[in-house]
């Protein structure tokens, strides 16, 4: 779906963080990792098709969403992007994001993804064992500068691998928000979204997003009642234009998230921004 078509939907609920639990996701993560992650989030996760996922999102009131891949070290990014592009062609709701493998000509992969109508980039530093500031990614950021593209970066701890011995071998240090500070300064036309607001480095994430106009935070992967009060304080004031709703489906159901969010004390106009208006600006929809 093109961004202009997305604008025509006039959605009031845009989910910035959706994964499709299909064969590809299970293959990349591994069944035991999916099961451990589902247990970590206390969620029931089963394989689903794109139409099944979108039906569930509509029930939750979602009429627009960002479809994000699940990248990891050594995976075939071109194949993953081909599947995402196929989904986007079938969808009237989704804005598609690509993935790259830093070791396998990432700029060529990103260029092809843009040609195939994918409009942003998803990075998972912990799974990819690659800092977001890695110089191998700089040519990709250069490409996205031309289109003022969006990069969603996993930040903070990881529910993927959560509860496993040694965290499944995954190191959350890769996902510290501070590494985005460098590239956000170097590539000011690229819009960086720090997914999961960087906890336990939330103050670090807040500081970067306050200081840089091209850095945003999404609330995905967290029940609203467990989100730190400091973040809600800034969301209700200085960061009201920089915070975005994301569920982290299928690990967090947007219907449940929205019902808990309704109980958070925020200004009504701020809630509207978080649920839709900030995403509309991020994607130049409004």
C-alpha cells in the first residue's frame, strides 16, 4: 500500500509495530525462541496468514500499520523483503519495512526493497549482532535520506530470548539507544524510531529524542500500566509529538494494549497524537 493510499484511510489507530507470525518468522527465530518469547509476553502465538492477522487487527480498531520483518544475524534479507513486498501488494492497511544484512551488500538490498515499494528499514541490533551506528549501515541511511525514510530500531531489552539461559545468547548491549545518537546526527533527514523506548535506558532514549527532531519513540512490547511514569510525563508535555503507538503483535494484542492505554491519564489531544496523528506526520500523511 502506498503512503498516499494510507492517508486516504483516515485511520485513527496506526500500529507502528506489527510482525506476521508466518513460516518465515518461525524459521528466522526458531520454534523454541518463538515459544520462549510468547511465554515472556504471556501471549498465545500461533502461525497465521496475512488475512488472518489483518482481521484480528481490524477487530482491535487498527486500520493502518507498519509491517516489520524480524531480522537476525546471517539471514537472507532479500528473501525476507520479497515476502514483505508480496504482503504489501495484497494489503490495504500496511506500510512495508525492509531488512538488510550488513555483511551482504546492504545498500543494494535496500535499493531493491525501495523499488519493490517497501518504504522503511527495520533493524534489530541484538538479533543482528550489529550496532545501529555500524558504518556498514551508513550507505543504507544515505539512501533513506533521499526519501526522508523511516528506520525503526529495536532498543533496550529483548523479549525475544527472554527467560532462556543466557538470554538465548543474545546481548542487549547492541540495542542501547545511545548508538542512534551518532547516526541521527549524521543523517538528519532520516527519521529514527526507537522501538520499545530503550528500557532500561529510557532516560537516554528520552534525552536523544528531545535533542534531535528526527528521533521518535514507540511504546510497543509493553503493557501501558508498566511503562515508566517518567515517559508518560514527557509524553504529556515535551514529547507529545514524538511518541507513537505500537503493539508488537503477535506478542502483544493491540486490543488489550488499547484497553489499558484508555486508563492512562493523558490529555485527550495527546492520546490522539500517540494513536494516530504522530504516525501520520511521520509518514507524511497529514
